[in-house]
């Protein structure tokens, strides 16, 4: 046998020894890629929900600052936050709206502020990614100015 034939025989033996390595690599890499994709979707959902909760807090604070009484401000803020989150397609497993309407009690001619805090718990159960938390609570606070010359009820 010549040297060339021996070399080719050795190469052929090495190539036969690598059979199935692509399947093993695919079996290792595929779950990692799926996990990365699920984490990217979860991160996107967190970022999008955070922005939408911010917008809901802004809407709620503005709605509360237009009212004249604390009770009406709380009711308007809750309705505005719920409507805003619903319009933006955010599904909260639980949500709460907290209103500080102290600015409605300042005398006419002085600037007051209404502060609203919106909390929304965003679920991740539909991602089917083992190890991810079941949900994340997003919180946003916004402060709106009460018109200094608008009449108020005590």
C-alpha cells in the first residue's frame, strides 16, 4: 500500500468516527436557544408593561387632578388607570391605584399636587419557561398639578 492510500484510509476512519456529532450539537444548542428566546420575550414584556403602567399612572393623575373632592379624585384615578391599561392591552393579574389628593385641599390661588401610584402584577405563566418567576409587579408614580384658580370643595 502506498503512503497516499494509507493517508486516505486514516482520514476516512476519522470521518466515520464523527458521525452523529451534528445531532448531539443540535440537542445541546436547541434548548439553550429556546431558553434565550423565552427570556427575551419576558424581558420585552417587562419593558413594554413598565411603559404602559407609566402611561396609566399619568392618565390617572391627570384625571384625579381635575376633580374637586378626594373621593371623586380617587374614583376618577381608578377608572382612568383601569381604562388606560385595558386600552393598551396590559393584562394585570392584580392591580391597585393609590391616590394622594392632598393638593385638592390647598386654598384657591396656591398650587397643589395630586400624586397617583399604580401597581400592576404582570403574569409570565404563558411563557412556559421553567425557572422564571410567575409574575412581576410593576409600579409607577406620577404627580399632576391642580389648577391653582379652580374652585375646590373642602
